[in-house]
């Protein structure tokens, strides 16, 4: 299935890397681990849509009865609160900041999930290759052992070959154990089941450090604090309401009367201490979070540079080890053609397998470094969000 999807994507004009990334993201979007994150963001979206709207009208009912008398009165009023100047705009900014905060927190979690999934896929591929390498090394040593049995090899030489074969069997078991652990991670995060197709490994196509989750979190908190300061500062203005009221007074008596009136109500702030300290404290928090955002962006850039450096070192080391293994295998072939002894032959093959396994470890290290980049550039929670970004 994976090969078919990649082929379709390639026919559609995508490169192999783009097709792998598209399939990886599609598998993540369907992953059960991301569903709770979408549920956490949804309330913030709804709150953001309603934050800057006008407050709802209020319906007031009143009734009174004079003590010891027959007269009574009642009325009804419909009143529209009038927000303080700047309050609606500040509330809208606050809601948008809280939405961005929820999105940044969800992105941070999604980046961790994507990194674990990518690392699991890389580990699974390396484990399969490592198990195959270990099996081949055992076969080569078994062939050398049989050659020794056919000749007059000393018991010590036979024991050394058997010990090395047992060591490679242990390595094969270790690779198989890593494969089981990778399957467990993929099962937990992707809801993967044995026999189901797995997406290919993929890393972020680009890593904009300015959009790293830690940077987004700090900026969202700065915007949240700035909006809270503006909302607190709006309390310096009076709160008002306008409405229409109908009232019947002295009901049940000769003085009974109905009247209709426009209604205006205002409440004036009494002391600056009611809003000024809160506004100043929120402004200080906003400045602190803005500085933190700058620091987090530098940290993200440093992490990205370190990751690229680590990937380059690991890949260079893997290339050297692969080349060394190829030279050793060529030497083994030449020794076999020259009729060299079994001991020299299996030592060359064993060293070649050692180099290949070390190269495999370095390649896995590079892939895991790439997988960690998802923590700096998390996948979008939805396909639409990815298009917008």
C-alpha cells in the first residue's frame, strides 16, 4: 500500500521526499494520539469567535407592594449593556491570544508525538536491517566453521568462531528487541496493528525557528498579558447600559398609571487602585514573555544548528564505515581466491560485519536527529491548518 501511494504521488508531480512527507502527515492526522489535542483546541476556537461580540441584552422584571396597603406595582425593562471603550477590542485580543496559546500547546504535544513516530519508524527500519546483517554474519561464520571442521583446524580456532557466531546471535536478538519496542511506540501513537501498512519515515521539509512551539508559547503569553493589561485599563471608563422600560404603578387603586421610558444607567470607577495595579502587572508580564520569546527563538536556532551538525557527522561516519566494510569484503574475496586459511577469511568477514553494523548505528543516529526536528516544526493538526501555514 505504501509503495502504491508513493507511486501515485510521484505520478502527481511530487518528489519521493514530498510524497513520503505527505503520507507521513496523513498517517499522523489519523492517529488516535492527536484526537485529544483537537478536542482541547476546539473550545478556544469557539471562545475566540464569541469574545469580541456585544454582550447580550438583559431582561429585568420588578414587582412591589406597599406594606399595609392595597397598591402594588410591577414593570419590565429590556437593557443593552454598553461595553467600556476599548473593552471589546481587548477581549478579542485576549481570546485570540488564548487560542494561539492553546494551538501552541497542542503543537508542542503534536511535535513530540511526530518525533516519537518518526524515531520509531527509523528504529524499525534499522532493526530489520540489523537483524538481517546479524543473520548474514552468522551464516558466514557458520560456513567458516564448517570449513574448519573439514580441515585440521585447532580446537581453539573452532571455539573462537563459535563464540563470534554466538555473539552475532545475541546481536540479532538485540535488534529484534528494538524492533519490538519500535512496534510498541507505533502502536501507541498511530494505533498501528500488526500486519497493517506503516507510513514511510519523514522529517520536516523546513524548520522555521520563529514558529517553534516554545517561541509560539512565549509570544502567545506575551499577547495574552498585553490584552489583559488593555482590558484592565478599560476599567477607567464608566460602564453604561441603555434600554426601554415599561411600568405600572399604584395598580388596583384610582392612582393606577402606566408609563414607558428610555432607560440609561452608568457606573463610574471610584479609585484608580481598582484597575491601575492590574494593568501595570500585566504589562510587566507581557515584557517578560516577549524577552522569553526572543530567548526561545535563539535556543531553537541553536538546537537546529546542532542537529544539522550531528546529522552531518553521523552520515560522514556512516559513509566511512561503509567504505571500510566494502574494502574488508574485497580483501576477503581476494583472500578466498588466493586460498588463504579459514581463520584469516572469517576475521575479515567478521570485521566487515562489525563495520556495517557500526554504520547502521550511525545512520540510525542521523535519522533520529532528523526525527527530533519535529519538536521544532510540529505537524499541523489538520490538513487545512497546514495549508494556511
